[in-house]
C-alpha cells in the first residue's frame, strides 16, 4: 500500500464544504482519497489484486482518517464493472460479469457499512463523467460523456447533472465496430471477442501488435485502425445521446496521436448528417478531460458529495 500525503492543493483558500472520502477501484490500481470539494487532501493507493487485499486497504485508509479526527460526511465508490446498481435486486452493490479475475460477485458495499456513512456506488466512468461536469471540461453542459481507454474500455454519461442509469449502467466498451478489423485480429474479450474492449484496449493493442501501447510510435498504422473502431461508439453516442462533449481519457486514450484520428474517423462515419458536427466543432466535441489522472478519484468524491447531500 502506497501513501501519498500532502498532495499539492490549488492556489488560494481551501474549498468550502464537507470532507468526503472517495474510493476508485480501477483495473490495475485502486485509490482512496480524502477531499474537500475537488481538493484532494490525502490519498492511499494499492494495486488491484484480490478483493480482500484491496478493500482491506481502502478500509484501513478510512480508519486512519477517522482516527485522525476527519469528520467525513459521505463516501463514494467508483468501480470498474459491470455492477448491479438497482437497490431492488438481491445483487445490489455487487460486481457481476466482470472479466477481472476473482472479482465477480464481490460485494462492494457491505465492507463499508461499519463506518456509518452515506454511500453512493457507481461505475468509475460514470463517476469520472460526473467529476468533469462539476469541476472539469464539461462544466455547464447538460449532456456529456466520458470514455476511458486503458486496461479496459468503458463509458459513462451525465444528463442534467446525474449519471445515466436505466436497466443498468452504460457498458459502452462492449459495442462492436461497424466492420471487422482489416488486420483480421479476432479480439481478446472473453465475452465478445471483437468488441471495442477486445480490439482497442491496452491489452488488446499489445496482443494485436506484439508491443505495449506506450512503445508504439505516433506514426504506426495501428492508430488509424484503432480510431476507426472507436469512432463507431463515438458516432453512435452523437446520434443517440447528442452529447455536447465527449471526453477521452485512460492510458491509451491520453495518447495525443489518437484524438486527431478519432475526429477524422468520426466525421467520416457520420457522413455530414449531423449539421452541428463540423470539423471545427469536432475539436470541441471530442477532447481530453481537464482533470487528467484525477478524474477517477474525483469521480468518487463527486459521488460522495451526492451521498452526503441525500
């Protein structure tokens, strides 16, 4: 467990408001943060290994903060999925068909009930989308989406300030592209093979090229292919949800080479049908998140604020 205490704070006075705790459960690392608004005051990081170790580390962080006198008003948990988020179902609060080995069926709420805090649970990408709407690159927008492209691929959406839920939560990473990849790559998703996560996530890129994504040069022909596949999802989002902004994050998504390819591929796929989606507009529509690597933990903080508000 790694502790990073005394994280740099923005210039000026501390944000007013209650102390909250956020937990981001990610595919490779998990982070617990103590925050006041968007200002992270302390954080604890653990590798995402088995559930007992990870959740134990998160609970130890909360124990430490409360023992030090922190009056925490709410807890937010932003996790990889899929999750059961319907309180009427017996599996509420549990991970369901996650490909993360050893985590299927894990109850993410029960271990934290002993703290006596209001708790909100959602997906990590819904949380990140919520945080970007409150404090980042989607402030003032009524509809926006956040896509993370990294160890997996996920997508969250916020409509009028609330994360989008329905039958369950969005599972955007498992959309299938419009056509099979020209390379003939079959994909690695254990459920769907050549869905977007199976084709364009970090592990999928490594499988199709023989190299991890961070070692692939900007001029490699794999990037236009990845963009063509991801543009299926982006174009469908624009057609179905009409978001005013789509933010692209994650370890792969943060590669600067990807955004220009995504904009061009999306324009080709839409074929000029959506009049507001001009080339200039795409520069604003498809952008990087403003919160960077803190979008995930701040997503959990945003959920904690929702829980505290009731």
